[in-house]
C-alpha cells in the first residue's frame, strides 16, 4: 500500500470515463479505496491523503476526478453534517 498506488489508480481513472464517473459519485473515502481494490490497486485512506498534494499540483492532468478526490481527502474536509456540529445531547446539571 502506498501513495504511488493511489496515484496510479487516479491515473487509470483519469483515462477511463466510466471509472472517472464512479470516483466522482463516491460520497465516502472508503468507497474510493474499495473501488481501487476492485481494479487491483491496494492503498489506504492515509496513502490517498498523502497523494492529495500531487493531485492538487497536477489537477489539470487528472481532470474531473481531481476535484472529487480533493473534496474527500483534503485536510479541510471534515465529517460534520452541512448544518455544523451536532448540538449537545447530554443532560444539564441543575444545582440549586
């Protein structure tokens, strides 16, 4: 598993319109890793995160999939819902 495998997968995906669409449709990081495994590429989510700077530098080379990968794996991406952090759901302490 390596950053290089992640980049090789993205290179193959950039050359295949069907694979590009599958990458763009992914909503979760795990979906990208699983899709890559189906095509013979072994890497982890951390490996893909390490590949993101290369993807950002060569976004024109990777075409449409660059935006999808950067959106899912860039450090600015968080797993909070669009509404923001969830409200506190514990009980409030009431001292009289």
